[in-house]
C-alpha cells in the first residue's frame, strides 16, 4: 500500500507541475505575440536597402 501512496503523491506533483508549466508557456507565447505586434516595421525602400536622397552633392 505504501507504494501506491507514493505513486499517487508523485502523480499529484506531476499534475501540479504540468499545470504550472502550461501557464508559463501561455504567458511566454502571449508576451512573444505582444513583441511581434510592438516591433516596428521598417519603411519600404529600394531593394538595395538604400533610400533615395542627396549623397555626395547629387540626388541618388
């Protein structure tokens, strides 16, 4: 009977840990989603990555 009690106690510990980890994972995923939403989007530019403007005394 002692073995059954030990197994039951361990199962309860694992169930608690499972719930805690699921909550932590949900929090991490929500924060990542917030960061994606908050991340600035670079303005569109030419494919070269350079924006048109004055350089070396002339407009490029």
